[in-house]
């Protein structure tokens, strides 16, 4: 009679093979995990995105111990998707690894071929050129509205967070000269868009407000590009700053046994300013 411990992967096999085996057993209809057996590509996709953000968070915090763990969690995601695909005879994990290996070799002909690249700009151009060629091949069997087109914007996936996608779209457009070159010009455009947003707030419809707010965010993303600041990263750090300061307010109120719900806006604003002052002192 076999015991529970017999189900564990052998310690003699490669760690990746062990992980693949663990995933297969989780999805095994005979003795697998009920939760894992209920999942599909769509239900797991949000976890894939979440794990990528947790990796980025560990990097931002410079927590290498946490980064090691989060990279493992992220690695588990393609193993999970590949297992579900293999159950439908679509592809398996080895196919995924083989494809990305071939892609990296193809996109680095200056390393694996005889193409010359003098600097990072040359490498970027080679990458875009190879990626466009790959996308054209994909389009041959696609029903996309852009099938057959050859756009400077090709390669910017719609799956990206909206702010990051705005940044990448404008970065692509800039490569063919469709851009501002001076940040002050973008700031002027931002003022213009803010004026239009004010008008929409005052007398526009909901759709007007949404459109003008989108225009403002799009210009802000472009300003980030010109300043060489990734707006997604900047906003993530701003979120962290807000959370840190707000938790500081809660901590100050707890010291005097006052629930934050009972604090006035004036009191919370004063405590917010104190949090800002503390941070300035810590930086000096």
C-alpha cells in the first residue's frame, strides 16, 4: 500500500522536472487537488498577472529573499498554463521553452549570427525589425482588424496595463518622428488637456469626462517618456508613498486611541503634513 509520501517527486530529478510533475499531479483527476482541477486559462490568468506584479514589488523593495520566492511563484504560472494546454494536446512546457529559446536566438543575430550592433540603439532596432517580421507571419492566420497592416505601433499588446501601454505606444510613434522633443511642449499640452477636462467636469456628460481624463493620462504617460521615467513605475512608487503616509496617520491616531473614522479632515491633513516632514528629515 503506497503512502502519501510516495506521491512526492523523486529528489533525483531536475528541479524543473519536479515542478512539472507536481503540477501534473495537482491536475490529476485521480487524487489531484479539487481547486486546481476546476481552473482553466481564464481563471488562472489574473494570478499570472498578480505574480508578475509581486516580482516587480520585491525588486522595488530590493528584497532579494522575497524576490527569490516571487520568481518561483511566477515560474509556476507558465508551468500551470502549459499543463492545461497539454491536457488538450495543444502544447507542453517543453514546447514553450523551445519556442522562447528560438525566439531569443532569432532576435539576437548580433550575438548568434553575423549582424553587427554597435550599441543598445542598434539592438533595439534589430529587435523591432525581427518582431515585426514575426508578427507578419502571425497575421497570416489571424482575423485581427489590423491583419496585413505594417504599423510602427506593431508589437504593443493590448493586454498591458493602460498607462504602460500608452507609454509604449508613444515610444513606438516617437521612433518614426511623431513626438514632442521638449518636455515644456508636453507640459503645455497637458495644460490644454486639463482645461478641456475642467470644461467637461463643469458641463460635460459622463462620456466627455471619461474621454478628457483619458487624454490627460495619455499626455502624462508621454511626459514620462520624455523624462525617461516609466509612468507605471512612477505611479506604483506614488501608491507606495500614499500607503506609507496614510498608515502613518493611522498609527499617530492609534497612539491617542482615536479611530480614524472620528478624525476630521483638518486633523488628518495636519497629520499627513507631519508624515511628509518626517520623510524629508529621514532623507537628509
